[in-house]
């Protein structure tokens, strides 16, 4: 049942232009996906919502650091040494697995469909586990040598740490303050799976909040709550969200405390965001490796110290998938003959919906198309709006429901008399008549 639901979501995502396989005409590229016309709108809206909630305030600044960084960065951060996953190979079918994810994996031999990889492990078919570094390596410049190695960043955070002094000095921020960034990250995952959940190229939305040591635990708890509420404010159902704290013996090398916000995907709960108390690990390491002073002088207490970092690290791509799964629904809608039919609907929050409003002329004559075009053009100055004049109005509603458009405006013969239109809301399917000059305000209010 659950796989069936995931299949339906993946198929809708392709059919309606949310997500396509990368390089599809060449058979696709494992772990890479392209965002189609509706997908790029949804992804941009999600990132925009995050950017506004993080940086439109007094204490958080924005940054866009480069993807390629000095190779010493990754030595200082611990990635060259520690950013590894344990990997095992099946000696029989040659499939490769993450040793810590065997429980969730299936045997790679097509002849044994449904067989658990754990069973093959028990039978001694696997090699010993060896560590595999997840960073993509490349070379800078014309000569490929040890000295020209560069890495595609596996996380955006390091761009923030190395810019701590620059941002502090250019903005004159006082602790506590944060730096936020959205950008691509790359991990050469051993197994990519579950659509956008584990990919090799993805986007992160990270914020590092610099605090005075001693205040870190309280600020960490505050960010936990704020981040959970942010997902709920975007319409993610409370019962589909969960905190999963990392046990002390499983903490990453830099972390003093860590918790994941998990979402219930059709295949089970999975992390969409991590909140970490990174202590002073990162700034101290970069100070040590660069030989530069990276610290903070507190004017009031006259103390100099290395700030602690509270990090909120969300996946934009995984978040996108959570938003898509959360919105997917099948229900019943009335037909023009007074019966009902099954409809597929995406209940996106209006703020996230790729198209905010669709405009339909009831019929394609008597000047209704011209009025509809003029309403569309006017609304397009503020929102993404779709004009549709083909097929019965019921069919046009169904098409918009399936891509999550929250409002549909129909121009009919009454519009010719009194300039009013019907506006129909996606979730309740209720219609009301409003003046055509009020549509923009109506939608803007619902979006906020
Ligand atoms: P996981 O345990 O799932 O590998 P992680 O703990 O390594 O994830 P972080 O390093 O904390 O993840 O990254 C922060 C966020 O980046 C994650 O919550 C997730 O949303 C996203 N992310 C990490 N790896 C991937 C990936 N391979 N594909 C898509 N998103 C990812």
C-alpha cells in the first residue's frame, strides 16, 4: 500500500512536470533529478519561505559562498578523515550496500526479488566493511595532481564558518547572531534511493547561529521548537513530524547534542532537518588550520572566546519531497451531472503552491476570453497565474487540483454585467463571487 502511494506520487511528479529523471533520454543518472516547470516553482517557494523566515530579522545575515573551497577547509572540518560510510559488497551478486543500512536493503539479485539483504549477510555473502569517503573529488586547473585536488562541498556549513570574521566585521553583529545560506551540496552516496530522499546532488538550507558558550543549551532547545513550528506553519501535519534525538554514542565528531526532525514518508519516518549543537569545534578547527584568529570579544564582559554554534540544517530537496507527500490526497469531487468522481489533489499551502491562481473563460466567445486574458495579465504582475480555456470547467478544475493550484477564477456572462467572477477554493471546493478588482487582495490575504 505504502509503495503504491509512493509510486503514485512519483508518477504525478513526472506527469505534471514537478520532477524528471536527470538525463532521462540517456537512461537517467543515478541519484540525480531535474525540477520541471511546476517543481522549480515549488522548490523556489520553499526556499523563499525559509529565506524570509531566517533572514528578514535583526539577528541573521544571509550568505552565498562558493561551492569549491580551499582543500584545507575539508581537512579542518574533519571531512577528509571522517566523512565516510561503511560499505560492503555482496560477493555473489556484486551489489554494494551501506553496512549500517542493511536492515532496510534488499538483495541485489533480481532472481531473489523481495529477499532481505540482511539474510545474505547472515549467510556470509558479504565482504568486510570498509570506509568510503562521500566527497566528490575533482581537480582545479589544467594539471591533475595531488596538489590540485578540490572537492564539491558535501554541506554548505563550511562556507559560513570560514566567513565568520567577514560577516561579523562587515555587519557589526553582536552575539548571538546567525548566518544563513541556501545552496547545492554533493555526496557520493553508496546507495541512492526513495526518489529525492537520498540523492548525490541536493540543496540544503542551513543556518549557523553563533552563541556565547554557556547559553548554547537553551538556544539549542529554542531552535528545535522554532524549526518544528516552521514546518507546521507550511501545512505539514503535526502527526507526520517527529523529533529523533541522536544518542550520545552516535553523535557526529563535532556535535555536543543533535536531533533530527523527521517526516513520515510513505516508506516510513526519515530525517528532513538536523539541529546540532556543534560546540566551538568548527571555528577552533579553522583557526588552527588557517593560523588566523577566529573568535569574539564581548565588550560588556571584556571576555574573548570562541563562539559555540547551533546549527539548523534542512534539506531543500528532501523538504520538497516531504511537502509533496504531505500534500498528496485522493478524495471525491462533484461533477456537473450532480454525481461525484475521484479527484487527485495536492493540498499545498498557498504560499508554496507553484501556481497561485488559474483563470478560465466559461466559454470561448462573447468577449469572455478577452476579459480572462486581461485578468490573467494583471494578476501575473504579482503571482504565477495560469490561463486555461480548454475543456469543460470541471475538467479544468481537476487539472489544477492535481497541481495544487489553490484558486480558480471563472469569467462568465455575469462578469459582462457587473465585473464579478467566481473564485473557487481548491480544498473546500466552495465558490464565491467577488469583484474582479478584488482577486489580487483575496489571494494575497490567503497566502499570508
Ligand atoms: P542522512 O543520515 O539521511 O544521510 P545526514 O544526517 O547525513 O543525513 P546532514 O548532514 O545533517 O544529513 O544534512 C542535513 C540535511 O541535508 C538532511 O536533514 C537532509 O534533509 C539533507 N540531506 C543530507 N543528505 C542528503 C542526500 N543524500 N540527499 C538529499 N538530501 C540530503
